[in-house]
């Protein structure tokens, strides 16, 4: 699965990074990425050996625990699992949350030369991609690929991806302040799938919308922002 992706970027003069969850923590993946010149940061499943290396961090910190702040520590060490052919760098993140008796612990295997906190932040950014995938699955239902032919399902998935990109474009325009932090699901339920009534008069047609979540000025501001996306008229 990784080989086509690696081949796609092999000739490009760029830095190549790879981050993934614990399912990819196998020696073949790490070796293949390192041979291709990719930097990687992959979550490592916890075990007793890893916990033993940071055992002195797993006790309650000295002093009165904070009621609001999270205490965060990082440990950096070399580790070799039974199935690995050599030692690799492992970073442990330990977090002590207010009101919790035991700390939260996570491990990452990496060849990145950066500081431990930078590597952890880099690895955590994959949550942004996972959030986009989750939005596509639950907002646009792009996993409903029930056609009997693979080509038909491919077209359906591309249409779902196009719909998601259009929704992302809507989020990127100058939305009202009240809607700046709305997700694609909120935009779909509160703006697009909103109840409306069409009233026909002799000389005009009136569209009546419920102002439960989106007010009249907000709708006007959205329409103005969409109108700005139009290409300028060609010069005569």
C-alpha cells in the first residue's frame, strides 16, 4: 500500500514525512520508509518494557496537584522490540491531568532528529486528517459504495469528495463571526438542510427561513461572500 505513495514522491526534491497510528508499527514499514528517505513518527503500543523505562515518571508528581493545569513530561530513549532488527528512537509523553489518579502515557517510534515535544506535536497533527475523514464519512456518507462494479463505486466516491471540497470552500469564505468555527456537519444541518417556505405573490417570490440557527443578516452575508467568488466579467 505504501509503495505507490513512495514512488509518487520519489523524484520530487522535498522533505518527506510519514505519520501513522500503532497498526503501522512493524519493522517492514519502518525499514521501507527509511530506505526511501522518509522521516516517520508512528505510535507505538505500550507494553511492560516501555513502562519500565519511564517507571519513575508514572508516580504522582511531588507537591500539591494543580486544579487547572496539565503537567506534561517527555522522555527520549532507544528501544528494540523482539521483532526489530535494531534499536530505534522512542519518545514517551506523560501527562498528569487534574483530578486523575494515574498519568496518561503514549509512545512514538521515530527517526526525526527534532526535540521530543516537536515530534509529539507533529504526530498529533494526524488527528486533523482523521477529523476530515470523519466529516466525510458522517456528513457526506462517502462510505456508501454499494454499486456492484468497482468503477461505479469509484465515480460515487469522487462525487462525494467533490461535495466535501465544495463544503470546505464554503467554510473558507468570509463567513459571519457566529459561524466561523462551524464544522461541515453544522453547516449542513443548520444552513443547507434548513426548513423553508416559498410564498408566491403576483410580482415576487418570497423565501421564508426559520431563524433558529441562522438569522437573516447571516444569510445575506453568506450570499454576498458567495457572490464575490464569481469571476469578473470579461473585458469588452
